[in-house]
C-alpha cells in the first residue's frame, strides 16, 4: 500500500515566502480583489500546513530518544525588531533631541520598572486593558509588563505620599502592548516612549500650556515634517454626551467609539455606538452634530452660543478652561500648530481635563483625509467626515483559532493601508495618583491626591518618519570623527598615543588593530565608518613634529552614497596644534547635526 510523502518544512517555508511576495506584489499593483483574496487564502493554507507539520515533528522528536535536535527558528517575537548600528545612530539622535528639550523645560529624570504588579495596571486603560501583557506568577506576585509610563509615574508619586509638589518629571523607556503590529509604521508590541509630566497644584491651565509648547518645540526640532496638535477637553466632551442624553455608565464606552473618528467614517462609529454599545440612535445623531466640528479658538464662540451646552456644568467649565489655554498658547506662539477638534476623545479612562495628540500627514490611513487635521483649516470648523473608498479602508485583523495546529493565526495585514497614527499624545489626569493613595489607605480613610498633566512621545513612530529622510540625505551612521593611520612602519605606540590624546580632548577616534597595517587597509577601515578626518603618521613627519590630515568627503552618485575621490595629499599640521585645528573646522562645529554630505 502506497504512503503519501510527508511535506518538507524547508520547502513549505520557501513556498510561504514566495506566496507572501506574490501577495504583496498583487496589493502594490492594485490587482483584482478576487486574485488578492485567493492569494491570501493560499498563504493561510500554507501557514497552517507548516504549523501542523512542526507540531507533528515536535511530538515525534519527543517520543524518540537520540533523534537529531530540531533547528531553532531565528527570529524576533511578533511585534518586535532589532535595530542595526546605522538605525540606532538615528534613534539616538532623535532621543538626544527629546531629552535636551525635556531638560530645557526644567525636567528631572525618573526611571521605573519595566513590569508592575498587575493590580497597579488594572482598571486604568478602559477597553485597551486587553492589550496588557500578563506575566506568569513570579514569587507570589501577579505581574504585567508596563503599558505606558503614566500609570507607573502615578504609582511612584503615590508611594511618595502624593506630597511631591510641583515637580516636572520625565522618563524614556520601553513599553509593551499586545496589539496587532504594523512594523513599517512604528506600531509595535515593544516600543519606546518618552514622557514628560508636571505634577502638583498650579494655577489653572499654565502647566497644560507648558506641555503643549514642549511638544511643539520637540516636533519642530525633529524632522517629522508638518504637524498639527489636535486638542480637546474631557469636560467639554462629557458635557456634550450628557446634553445628548448618554447615560452616565455609557460615557466612557461612547467616548472610546468617538475616538475612532480619526480612522473610521462617522457611519461606522455611529454603528458601533448604537448596535454594539446600545446607545439610542437619536442620541448618536446629536453627538454627531457636535463631534464633527474642528477649528481654532473661534470654535469656542460657537460653543458659548449653545445654550444647552453652556447650561451643563461640565461643558461650561471645560469651555472656560479652553479659553484660558488659548490665551497662554498665544503667548507661547504655537496657536498656528493647533486644531481644536471635538472628535478627539483619547480612549484611556484616567484623563480628566485637556487632551491632545500630535499628528502628521502620514498619521491617518491613506485615502482617509477627513480624519486628518490637515484636511481643513484650523480656523474654520469642519463638519465633513466621508469614508474612504472600500479598497482604501484599513483591513480589520480577525484572530482565528487554528484548532488542528493549536495556535492563533492572524490575517495578513496590508501595511500600505495603515497610517502611522499619532506621534505624541497626552492630557490631564487629576485623579490617578489619588486612586492609588486611596486604594492603599483602605476604605473610608482620607487619602491625598496630586493633579498631573503630561505627554507621551512615540519614539518608534517618529523614527518611522525620520529614518527614510535620514537615508535619503546620506546622514552619518557613526560618531567616529578621526581615524589615526601609519604610513610605512606600523608606528603602533605612536598611533595609540595620539588616539589617547584625541579621545581625551573629546574627539571620537579609532585606529586599526594591527601592529603593521598596510595604508590601503587603514583607509578602507576609515571609509567603512565614514570618518571625515584621516590622520596619517609618518616617521619623518613625526621627527619634524608634523602629521598629515586628509579630510574625506562623501557624495550621492546615482542615488548611492560614495566617497569623493581626490588627488589631495592632505594638509601638514603641527602635531601639537592638531586638536585645535580639528575643532576649528566646519565639520567639527556641525558634527551634532548628523550630516555627512553637505
């Protein structure tokens, strides 16, 4: 009796790679949807077959002692990635600018653990709570990876007794969310955030304006292109919901639905509010008349003219605070970067006042311009929110159980139809610290609170915007400024001595780890690191107290970065004056910009 030949895992993996390439090509060519769907189905079938085969092999290998050990799969976990030296140089450049701005605005650095007790994170994120990464029980503690920096900061302030008055604190580090990643857009499961928060009791809206000004300063210094900061107030939004007849227990769920207007058409948002969350359609229609508005300070006049809204205590307080905020932001000279957008809701439960998020042209899904604040003037309220064409709407990813394989499988994502999202966001959270102090004090005991306002900056999303421009402009990939070489005899001791002097003077310097290297090999090593100053030592020149400095330059040729060939033999410089000579050059003075090609 004939037996079927068992598929080969390597062959299946090759088929999957080829099918993935075919699927991506079909999408780029905007091929017939039927062909795209057929390619997706085949890719899914291949992945299921590979999972079944791997599971079968794992079981068989466990049953047979002495069988050859299975090969491991060398890849990073889903939603994570490695960054090479060139990419890290760009990321460090971004992070350095952010930290400089944080300290310029008077901030002090904080660091908190990457994981927290699970009870600390529970109940703080609304519908996004499902995205928290739980950890296995460790030593009797239920733990979870931190979702953001805000809740750990509030826990830190509560542990300090909530008496840390009038502090500016910042933190940069990794956070984790069990979301469906879109790697090319910087939307990941492990990503870096930079937070700046102001804690304490201050005069109304002054710290809030300071935070908005800080965001404008940072984004103006980074090469993200044109940006807009959408701004709203939770009290105004809650007042609108109350005036429109939303029951108190539905305000947060409805707020979460409204927050999706930056990527979904109003019809879909209304459907979610009414069919999924049980809101009266008449109330949803009233909400729609409000949340489609966006504009500048002039929008406050429209809201003040609304008698029903001004009769609501929440809405009235929020409108007055927004008026004060715009006055301060005018003094900061950043009002041209703002869009007062009533659809902005921010899904997190802990916000109590002003909320904001920074967006760029690439934030919204392609074709969904109505979700983008750039689509309308910040001075004129907009009431449009048309849906993008069906082919341009981002596909929702449905997680499916592959029962036979015993693993979760997710539909392939068309990353070309997903936006970057906001690149910075935050708001005021006056009650979060008090929640922790009250929970720690026990029922019935009075506990202190501490008002806070802050912002989180998505460093990975900013990197996704900056990195392509960094490459196009031929920016540097390393900090090394000088490469010490020897002509003729190796002169190892002399090279090491000069390298030491240059490093002590703050000039980042390297040399080839060979006793008697050939000059071409030394030049090749320096050129590989794109080092602008080649410092050449020769026996005769050293006796005269001289070194030769050859300044190297790069240019673009046919879109590629190449070294400029030159017949220049270099400049003779007194060895004793070398450090100052280098520091007087334009290259040294412009070094922090990261530029390699002028």
